[in-house]
C-alpha cells in the first residue's frame, strides 16, 4: 500500500508540473525531471540516499550512550537507558520517518504506546532546552545538540 500510495503521489506531481502528462505513465526520466523541478537535489538517477533504518538508530544511539541492546530491549529504567530509548523513538519518527508500530516491533515492545510517550517526552524536553548532565550523560550537553549529532551519525552509517 505504501508503494502504491507513493507512486500515486509521484503521478499526481508529474501531472501537476506537466499538464500534458498521461495519467498513470511514469518514467524514470520524468521522475528525474520532477525532482529537478522541485529543487530537491535528488534524482532518480541514483543520488537519492537510502532512508535511515531503526536498527541503524539502535546501533548508533546504543553505541554512543554505551547502552547494550539487551538493556534497550529489556525492562530496565536506568536514566541512561530511558534516554537512549526515547532518543531512538524520537529520531525514528523525525529522521527515519517510521511509524510507532514499526518502531515498537524493532524495539521488541508489545505496544507502541511507549514510543508515543517517549516522543512526547523528548519534544517537551527539547522545547524546554534541556541540558543533559551526569549521571545521565557524561558531560553537560543540550539534548537538541545530542539528537542532531546522533541523527547525523545515523545518516552517515546507512
């Protein structure tokens, strides 16, 4: 369904930018032209980067915060582990463009409500300008800066 919806949107965009285009007829050349017309810098010719995946976020965040996969997937509520899980959910939503149910499955959770709560918590903390400090994080660092750095590391690791 997702792919079908994406193709329908591409078809609609092509017809919007090229009124003479035939509905349902999409070529790679036309897609390349559309991306160029939209100024995205991407093209169908191969310069589009693959998306960031949740397993990549799990690896990057876990490694950076020194939290094992067992702890991430387990039930511990240590502050550093809670922070790591929350950041994974937040970046999963904002960077990986994943869904809550998909993230819950990757995080070995029965319900996606934990992910919703984690994202809400991170957003509030970002809005409040939270600065992380020991023992949760080894140095004083704004949560926003940490999220941006981890997002960049995840993009580079894909």
